[in-house]
């Protein structure tokens, strides 16, 4: 099934088009040629696109080479500022779907925006084209400054030499903007009103400052005469206002859907909800099975439309957004490969979810401090606060059939041990949660169809608001980032040594032996020591998958908690582990 943002490559004529929007009834779509220099979308029938793919005239690209995805910590503040400024414009215009894809309506929207805020037509069209080319996320609007010289520096001026591009033939040579002239710009902009355009400010500035002034002796009044030859251009005026941050775009909060729209979206992927519960089970460490690791927290992402569990994450750390967002990363995972990792045979048709939503409803206890910036800017997923009742979650019964559940804020350890305490490690408990998720998805509800049936029906009848990205990319950009040390033995993090293709090609470890050690940043999965990515500060849009070296081979397939255990761990009494293993071996699976 074709989804929004899918790329189709045609051979004759050779081109790549992106699906920008799908009609709710899946009758038509708007597509955009990613190599086009114009900002024009084309309406086609979805049946035509599907016929092109099935007949071999078009190929659906598995990966999006145009997507701009970057770890937020590696972005310069100036790039973030420029991106957010462009996103304010694009977000307001693209909210008018499908009108923004229609040439006449798009022209009206842009003309209205220009009249209200003074942003030029070429600038808005450039933002839209870049947004459509690069995956329709806020990060698509990041500036391309990689090949620009003297980044962030103001060019000095020389007397008699005009800075900047030459003027057209016949035009006045223009003037250099110095400190005094920039001060005039700021004074002129100080009187701006909410509805006054930048052009109006410029014209008022010319009338006030760039004229010949004299005093009429008879009346004592100041007489002004126009002097256009010594005036700066409108482009210079706008450029230096931006550089000096005098006029910032109006900060308009994005409209959030009402409560009814959030709680009852009309198609799969319109909104996922993220919930968390604490299991009343004391797990043991995988490396030392006589050591209690703590009670796990289970984060579950479910589709609000169908009730389908689309992803989950099990953590031994205290509840936090950093851990909760890994459940959303699991939403993008291939569930067949996931089943192979945890020792469960999962058919693709039984768990077809490997997507991200348009909206994520997060309980207040897990609300991110930055409002979910990594999700919004990289994948276009917006986060809003919700107050779901975890006691009535539809998937809760399937998990409670396997273990008791506690409130999220319950203490992580208790004095009295239960039946399952000291038996399961993180891997085995994860298999237990996977079984509960499959049971919930496949079994019909008491008064309705199974979540999987609703999901499939919604995909066929109402389309989908789903977004699909490469699993490694989603994980890398959502995982927590740590400082690691490059040593002669490898890249060291928490006493585990890693290597990667870039380190080998550039002979990092030989350099560390000869010249000394240095630090790098790694994005790490707390549940898997082997899921580690090296972030490249020289190219923020790139990352490198790392692998555990032979020196740390004994730590493979462990969690971060196993490698770096929590302080003051509790120990099981001698012989108690074997007793519990025999008693609940059947339940543990």
C-alpha cells in the first residue's frame, strides 16, 4: 500500500516523485518531482500509481535519500533559528490541505501571507519546494551552509568597493551597509506595528532618513527632498534586519486538534497514545542471575483508532521521556526481525505495524521538556499532553494475565518477593510482553472486532496517516546520547569497547595510541549494548553503526543495566533462584 511521503522512481522519463498527500477515500494523490525547480504539485489517481508500480514502470524506493534527519544536539543554534523561522511559515501554509497543492489556491494563500507578514514570494516558494523535496518535516528546512565561505562572519567594506553581488546594468551602484546605517535600520523598525509590512517600513525609512533636509527660513519647518541615489536597497534593509534579529516572525502556536479529534481519529496512524505501567516482577540481571535488577517499566504505544499495540519498550530505569520514546522507536521496527531477536516467531501479517503517526498523545508524567523536538523536526510527529486512564487501557488485561501491574510511580523495589521475582531476566520478560501484545492485537474484543481487524479495515477503507522510515534512522535519532572515549583498544563507553567502519578507515585507534585520546558522541540503546551509533559532528546528517569489539565480546546481548548495574543492587538469598526457577519455569516460557 502506498503511503504519504513514499518515493516512486520512474525510468522513462527518468524522475523521482514524492507522494505529498493522499485523499481520505484513496481516490487521488498529489505528487511532486523532487528534482523540479518550480513549486508545482500534480494530482494523479492512486490507482494509476499502483498500476505503475505493479507493471514495473515505477519502483518504490525502500529508503529516502532526500530525508534530512539530524541529532538535535549537533545543530548550531543559528541553523535551529533559521529552521524554526521557515517552519512557522510552512506550517501555516501546509495546514490548508489539499488547497496548498492546487496552483490557484496556493497563489492566494501565499499572496495573503505576503501581505500580512511581508515575506517575499520567492522566499516562501523556496521553503515549500525544499519542504516537499526533503520529506515534509521541519528539518527539511535546515539551511545548506556546508559549502559557504566565512560562515557567520560579516564581510568588511572597502572605500569605493561595493560588497555583495553586482547590480544590473543601468542600476545605481548601491551603498555599503556600515554600523551607522544598520543603526538607522533598527530605528526604522522600532515603530513597526503588528499589521505593517516590511515594505511599508522600508518606504517610511526612505522618507524619514534618506532625503535632503533643509529648514525653511520663513516658516521654520524642515523641508525634505527625495535623494534615492544614496539609499540602500530593500534587499539590504531586509537582510540586515534578519541578521540583527530586529524583526522576528510572529510566533503563532500551531493549532492543536480538539479533544474529540484526538480521542476518535478517523484512520490508522492519525494518533498514537503512549502509556506506561510498572510490572510487579523483580527481574534478575542477565550477566549475574543471582542479582536483582529491579521492577521493569513497560511503555506501550497504541493506535487510538484501532486500539492496536504498535510498539513497546521495557526498561529497568526510572520512568522518563528518554525511555518512553523508545517505544515509539519500536513502532518503526520490522516486527518479524524483532521476533527473531527475542525468540518469537511473528508473521508479518500478524503485526504489520512499522510506522510513525502524525500525532502522539503523551501523559503528563512523561511529557518531554522540549515538547518532543526530535520527533517533530525529524519526522513531523507532534506531541500533545493527554490524561489517559491507565486503569482502563484495552491492552492492560492481556498483560495482567501474565503478571501483576503497579502504578507507574510505585517504588522500584519491595521487601516481600512475589512468585515471579528472581526468575525472569529482561529478555524473557520482553518475550512475555510481546506475547501479550500479539494476544491483544489478534483476539476479538468482548463487544467488537480484534484491533488487527480494525487496523486492516481502516487501512483499506479510510487510508492511513502513517509515516514509514528506516528502523536504524529512527533509533539513532531517538536514542539517548553519551560521551565516549576513543582509546587504542576501541571506543570506550561504560567499560564496553566499540569499533565502526569510519574509525577503522581513518585509523582512529592508531592515532589514539600515538597522539592521545579524545571524546566522541554515541547514541546508545539502554536495552541493547550492541545497538550503538557514532554521531558525526562534521556531518550532522550522518551516523555510523558500531559493533562490539572482541575485547568486550562477553558483553554482547546484554543491556546497559547489566554492563553498568544500578548502585547498591539487592542479592537473592542463596538457593532461592533455583527454587523459583522450578516453580514458574512453565510460566516464564
